[in-house]
């Protein structure tokens, strides 16, 4: 399938070019030398295999053999995989399925997402220091504004779901429900103790 090979080639070139700009990529690749990770998105049945060596990352559509680990992840959860605090929650909510060593998954995610690239330094060689500084400054401002807007949209959507159309419970309703469940649990335990006491005394 030429189209699949072209896509894998483009992804592979992009990843390795970014790694050539990242001062810490070589160390991360060395830690994963010889590891093969199978990745597929839950939304798309299109597996990819990342074969990692000290020199580069090869991306394949087919792999003969068994990868060191397999990952099936939701598109929305891609950016959270490298966060150790998020992994358990992602697995519990079925946004992430892992076959193999979870530590490999974290290292692999860090290899692809945590890149230390000094864009201003690299751009300055092409367009000069002043223009490079201005471009990076505006890019950071745009990124910050985009994150703020996205956060506002998330809050407004949550309010609409909980307050307007009552599709989801509010935070207070969830707390109240949990309190009621705890109270019911305590009452049940006390009732069980009374019954057990009476049976013992007979």
C-alpha cells in the first residue's frame, strides 16, 4: 500500500528531524534501544510500529514478530500518557489499553512529546536574532491565548451540561450523593452488627 508507506515515511521523517533539534533525544533513544512499540488509536484501526534504535526511530505499518508493548489510546488522551499521575485514570476510563510494561509506555511517550528544542536559537540561524525573537514571542502568546480559550470553552460546556440541560450532575450534587452513599454504608454496617449480635446471643 503506497499511501500507507508514504504516511509512515512522512511521520518517520518528521519525528527524526525534530529529534535532530532536541539535545536530549539521543539519551532517550539510548534508553529504549531495540524496543518496538505498537500503537493504534481507538478511533482508527490503523496500527503503527515504532522501532527505536540509538540512531533514529523507524515507523512501520507492519511488523513481523512481537512488539515489546502494545498501546491502544484515544486521540484525546495522547498528550496525557507521559504524565504518571494520569495513567491510572486513563486506563480506568478505557482511554488507554496497554499490553506490556507500563514504564516503557511512559518512556516512549516522553520520547515523542517531551522535546527540548530551542526554536529561537535554530530560527536565528535562518532569519536573524531579532526576527527569530519576535516570531517565538508571538507564537508563545498565541499558544497561551489558545489554551486560555480552550479552558473557557471546557468550563462553559461543563456549566451548560450541569446547569442548563441537567445532563450531568454538578460538583455539589456529586459530593451530596457520595455523602449519602457513605451514610447508607454506615447504617448498613450498624444493622449488620445488630443482627450478628442478636444471633450470637440466642
